[in-house]
């Protein structure tokens, strides 16, 4: 059988995955500081959550490529809570933000066209781009008392093939919110080079300061597509419901074209769409717990790292992750393997597009006792490997 080049992946298990698998198989303890699945982190979910799936209206099959109106209205209510008035015509439902990205890449790009993605950033983009025959180009974020876009670096990364810029707001893993001055710079670039802006706001509600401002309100003269969904907003990744908000010039044309893409798959199911309103309305119960958890874990991280002046925890404004700058005395892969041997599992920064040495990323989502034990192991290791 001949396979497509785009699926010509190296399927060999990498060293980190192998070491992790072996440790799990050996039954040895692991404090998991990569945890990102909220349903496995000991939060209390409403036991009645699944009742919303038994709405009798779901007995009828009403194929709507944009998603059922009642579900799109529920998404509008979410944005109204963020001070953005939207009409359901501008909302488009998908089964995940990954599917939303794929629809948008197909909407905006021909094979070989390029998308800029801020780096460090979410590693799944590489796969999403390859699957849609799109080239991903990294556009740099820089750190200087906080993360920010390197506007000149973004400009240099633009080529005649570029079609869109993707931002995560707040970013995974840097926890950086796009500031008004950055939005202005990006808008200028988008207008000058005729680019669309795709903004992933799955972590929007998880801010360490005030509420993050949504891009769903649009950005002066720029086609904007906001993607978000239940996986983080309601802590329900298993429910498979997400959305696209289209704003700005030509939004209606974009939505008509998206409709044809979605009509080809019709992947949303009816019970989840009828349940969307209840799950979005109930989001505060889980968001409150997650916010308290990530705050407590961030405080604990700082408390334990205070004894290690060589290690700095970078500024974080939102999201579920913290980035650590460690002495670059060994490749991070080796450090992560050595940490795993001691019983703590963290991500190397290169996983998110950082340099090969000197960066670790920890998730702040794990249960407090596990997190604290994991950080103690991490701190003890770093203390002896300066
Ligand atoms: C930035 C970002 N976007 C999207 C997702 C996943 O969303 P979904 O489950 O809707 O595909 C994640 C998951 O970690 C993420 O970090």
C-alpha cells in the first residue's frame, strides 16, 4: 500500500515516552506535573451533569452545519458574560477546537500556504497543519519581565504564502495575554499583508489578575476567528463541543464557506448541543475549583523555589501552566529523564518550541498534595544539579 507523505511520521517511541511507560508498568510512583485533563485531577463535578444529555428534542435529527440555533445562542450568552454582544449567525459549532482549526486552515489555505503561530506555543499545531497541507511558521514571543510578541520577528516570518496568524490568549504554556498594544501591532500586520487572525481563547476564563478580554468583539478591519470550547471553559474535554466566532470584514462570506466544510462532515451530535446551555451555565462551579487549584499550586511552587535562586518561575498571567528557567547545564531531555527516575514527570520546554536546554514546563492542575510532592522532588534535584 502507498501512504501519503503527510502521514510519514516517525512512529518510534521517544526516549521520554519509553521511560515513562516503563515506570508506569513497573508500578513506581509518579507525581504528574504534566496533568492537563481536568476530569482526572480530583475536582468535584456535578453528578447530575449527564442529565442534560437526555433532552427529548435530541430524538429528532435536524442536520444544521453551523450547529443548532439553541446551542449557538448558549455560546452568545457566554460572550455576553464577557461584555461582547454576538448574534448566533456569527457562531459556528465544532466537536473540538482542533476541528475548528482544521476547518479554518481549510477555509484560508491552499496546500503549501503558511500559518504563523506564536512560539513558545501549543505543540498540536504542527500536526494540525501537516494534516491540512499547511506549513506552520514560528513567530517569536520574547521574555522580558513578562512575555510579549516580537512584532519585528512576526513581520520577518510573513511570506507571500502566509494566510493567518494564530495566537493563544492566554498562551499555553507561557500564560501570556495579548495586550492592547500587541493587538494593535498584530492588526497592523494583518491589514498590511491581508491576513486573518485566529485567536484560541480556551483559557480565557483562567486569569491570575482581572478577566481576560475576548477578541470576539473583533479587531479594527481584521478578519478574526476566535476558537474556544468546553474542554477548558467548562472543564469537560470529553463532551466534544467547541466553537468558532467569526468577526470583522467578510465574516459572512467566511461563514458561508465554513458551512460547506461542516456540511460535508456534520460531526456535531444532537444531545451535546442540547446540553450545551446547561453546561456553560454551570461552568463557574468547576472554574472556581480550577482557579483555586492553579493559584494554590503556583504559590506552592514559588514557596519551594524560593530556596533556589538559580531557578526562576517566569511571569504568568493566566492558564494552567508555569514555565521554569533552570540552569542550562544539561539537555532538558536528560533532566526530565533524571527527574522521572526520582518520581516526578515534567515537560521539557522544547516540547513547546523553546530551546533544548534550560526550560521546564509544569502544569498547575494536579491535586495539591501530588503537586507539592512533585515540586519537592524537582527542587531537591535542581538543588544538587546547579
Ligand atoms: C491552547 C489549546 N487549545 C485547544 C486545546 C484543546 O481543545 P479541544 O479539546 O477543544 O480540542 C488545548 C488543550 O490542551 C490547548 O492547550
